[in-house]
């Protein structure tokens, strides 16, 4: 297993280099003035432009620029906003809210997704199975911001069950945003578990377990479910990174003061450095959790081996 | 894309079967009907409304739905029904451009990678890995932020860059599976060139899985376009897009719910149609998944 993990970590290096080069190339090396792109539509004073050119090493050769950029990234340098505050500071201050939101979503996704998946998977073609199939298709099709506004209106304004914005009510104020953020993944977890349960139930070891007289609860709970959960647990691990990124829309809709909301506001106030800096950070978070999930997969499934 | 000339007898059997099953699937029939209406809406919106969506009167700002304006009026006092109808065009165009482009890239690169294993395959796989590392919406935000003008083409290009990898892998996998089959050997023995073997014998048989993926992806891309426009990094005014409309509605949700509900409902129904047609196609093509 350690061989696999080592190999997986090595494979992550070109992806990290590729992703950082991709972002760097887009932001700093494309024809066109990167300073202007970072400023958005705002006119900048000449002094500010000169300082930005100096700060982003725009007068160096492209390759040197890239190395300096990566060097900066490694030291946590994600740029500064217009008031001179490092983007990394904004992230450090706001990340607890986003992490809490992503965690809430993860728990909701796991609980509802697993229940729906088990119910649908053990009784293929039943009424409940079809209900799960139809409702997951619906959940996947509703864009997060549409669902967010709709639930906010009906469950926050019409029937005031949940707070509609901010984090004043502690954990409770994360429930509705967490649910909204979790919907697409929830549907995916349910379908994934349904398929893998149904596949595993056809295996010989299940027939053996039944033949030796185990109660159905044991056959499913102890033998089938455990094997079916491998793919689901891996997905949920990787999903934490996706949820952190998805927080841009959810935090925008529910006005939660996390890093996503910072991007949401920065797009509106045309603060390019903040948009690019935080998005870059979130992309690396995403890559990191994908890596974690792959390693987790190897740890859980003894069949995953190289050589 | 229609491989009419390439459909041989064996394939007609498969597609005949699939067609029969699809005709019995309600989600396929309803989905294609809705898509047909939407396509018509995108092509000739004048068929659905005579009102110019840009003819506005601030005096009517945010008036609720009524007999003369079915969907009410928006913040600028424009007829909302006309706006929602005209909004279909940007959604459908972005969806089709992205998925059409992704299919072309997927067929070319997938065929190259699958047919000639070795360095070509490796290079393509590594490049795809890098793009796989990019999350969909976040990657699109970074790309789109670099454009001065953001129209349908720019949004489509950004989404295309993040979409081509999965269909490419699907085509590659099918090509690898077919490459050494007897009928390909037979074609080679008859002196067919590599190009002819790939285009006439291999790709037509590698198409099915990628078509399913493409249909579902149109829905996903339309949803992404709306999300990006809503965030303010996608299409910009004066473009007409459901995402933009919802973005504008967000400050008035409490008083003027119709501003959110109508474009939202159209968006959901559109995405849902493409996804269910894709689902139905997959069930028909691969009975094992059922």
C-alpha cells in the first residue's frame, strides 16, 4: 500500500505544477495587460500600476516570473487587495466559516445520501427506489443558487423556520445553507451507494452468507454494506474540496462571512487580486482533497495495488 | 456527427433496439419534447412573443404577473415573459457550443490516444490530468476573469476547457477495446489506411457511451453558465440570460418573487430535460445499469 501511496503522491506533482502553471499563464502571461485584468474596469493611478508591475515581477522573463510566482505561493503569498491587505490574511480570518459550512454540508450529504442509497439499493425497482431515482435527478438539476433563493424565501421568509442570512444563530444558521450546498453531492452519494450495493448483492459471498443462515440484517449490514461503502467514503472525502469551492454561491446567497462570500463580493467590487487569489487557494484545496481521497481508497480497499 | 453512412448492419440492430426502448420511456419522450420547444424558442423567439424584451418603461418596474404581462415586469419595467423567452438562446447556445466542441476534441484526441499507444497517449493523459485538477466553477471563474469582453463565446470557451477530458477518456477506452477486434484486423488486411479504419470502423462503434455523457453534460453546462452569470463572471448585460435575471432578482426576492421564479423554473426544466434524456439514453444503451 505504501508503494501505491508513494506513487500517487508522485503523480500529484505534475498536476500541481500543471495547475499552478495554468493559473499563472492565464493571469500573468497571456497577451494583454495583467495589471488591467487584475484591476477590472477601474482606472488605476500610474503609481499603483508601477507598484503592481514591480510586485508581480512583470518586467522579468516569463519563466523567472513563473518561478517567483510559485515561490510566493509556497510561502502563502496569494497577492494583496486594494487596501494593501494580503489575501492570505483574509482567507485565514474567514476560513472557519467556510470550513464549518462545508462540514455541515458533508454531514447532511452523508446522512441523507446514505439512507436514500441503502433504501434504494436493497430493494431495486420498488416504490422507494423509484422515488430516490426521481428525486435525485431533480436535486442534480436544480442549480444551487436557484434552490438557495427558493428555500430562503419559503423556509426563511414565508415560514420563518431558519435565519435567512448571517451566522448569528451559531450552528443553526449553517443548517439551511449546508443543506443547499449538499444537494448535488447528496444525490450522487445516494446513486453511487445504490449502484454499488446492488452490484455487491449479486456476489458469491452474499449467497454464502445467506446460505449459512445469517439474518438479512447481518448479510446487508455486515457483509455487503461495508464493501459498498468504499467508493462512497472515497467520494465524500474528495467532496470536501468541492464543497469548499461551491461555497462561493451558497455563501453569496445566504450572506455567510466566509471566503466564498469574499470572492462573491470581490467580483462585484471588481477586486481582481482577491478573486484570483482566493480562487487559486480553493483550487489547491480541491486538488489536495482529491489526493486524500485516493489515498483513502487504497487504505480501505486491499485490492487497490500497483504491481 | 451523424454517422449515417457508417451505420452498418450490426449497428442497425443495436440502434433499432435502443429506439424501441426509448419510444417506451416517458422521461425520454417528455424530455425530447421539452428540448424541441426550447430549441425553437432559442431559434425564433418571435414565435412565442411579439413583445420586444428591451422595450422597457420604468413606470412598470417590478409589477407582478397580470393578464397583459403573464410573467410581470422586471426592475427596469421590461416585459418579463419576453425576457425569459429570449433567455433560452444564450443557455442553449452555450450548452451546444461547449458540448459540440468537447465532442470534436474528444473524438480526435481520444482516437489518437487509443489507436497509437505510447508517447502520444501519455502526453494526452497527462494534459487531461492537469485539467481534471481544476474544479469546474472555480476554474471557469479564473479563466473568465481574464477576458475583457464576456459573451457567449468566451463563456463557452472557458467551460469547454474544463469539459473535454471525460469524453476524451470515454472515446479512448472504447477505441482501445475495439482496436484489436477481428473486423478491424480484416479491414487492415484489406489494405485500409489507419485514417479510414479509425473514421469508418472504430469511431462509429465508440460513439454510444460518449453520446450519453454529452447529453447529460449539456444540462450541466447550462447550469454552470447560469451560475457564472449569476456570480457576475459570465454573460453581462445587455445580454439576456436566466442567470443574469436571477442575479438581478436576488435583491427583490421578498417583494417580487416572480422575478426569481420564472427564470428559475425555465432553467430547472431545461437542465432537467437534458439530464433525463441522457439518463434514458444510458438505460436504453446499457441495460445492465438498470
